[in-house]
């Protein structure tokens, strides 16, 4: 993987964590971001 690809993955994960914090729900954040709850 290139640095760019790694950075995109990290940014997506940080975004998911921030959204979870805002919504107060892991399940809702996963739905919004298109991740399965299990992969979180």
C-alpha cells in the first residue's frame, strides 16, 4: 500500500470514530458510513 492509501484508510476510521462519538451509537455510525457492525 502507498502512503496515500494508508492515509485514506486512517482518515475513514477516524471519521467513523468521530461520527460514533457525535451520534452516540456505533451501529448508526456504521450504517451512515457503510461499514458492517462486525468490521468496526
